[in-house]
C-alpha cells in the first residue's frame, strides 16, 4: 500500500521560486494587484409591500410592464415618483422582469 508523502518533504517557497526560474528564466515575476477597497454603503433596509387590486388593474399593470419590458414594481414606483413621493433610485432600477400574469402571455 502506498503511503502519502510526509509534509516536511515539500520544498519551501524559496526552493519553488528557484525551480520555476530554472524552467523559464525569461518569465517575469508575478505581479499581484489588489483592488482598492470600496467604501461600502450600509445595507438598505427593505420591506415587502403587498397590495390587492382587481383583475382588470392587475392585467393592465402586467400588460404595460410587459410592453415596457420592466417589472410591475418599477411601473408602480414611477407612478409614485410622478405623484410627488420620494422614491429611491434603486427602487426605479430595472432588474430582469419576472414571469407574470396578463392577457398578452407568451
């Protein structure tokens, strides 16, 4: 039965560099670039808002959202912003529209 190599038989870092240089002396040394740390904003508190509307309005919202290729949430947030409510830009950001109901189904 084969046994595993003992850990102490591995070459140290300097020996590994020496071996690599011997294989290809023209290879430049690796340069590791670390990205500058970004100042992260505190996580935004989110809540879920559920509303019940009639079938006709739900279908109109679904059809309009599909026609504009946006989520229904964006349509509603746009209307709230137009009515004078302070709507965060993230709430107006478009994300891939989900599957939804409506009369113009694919």
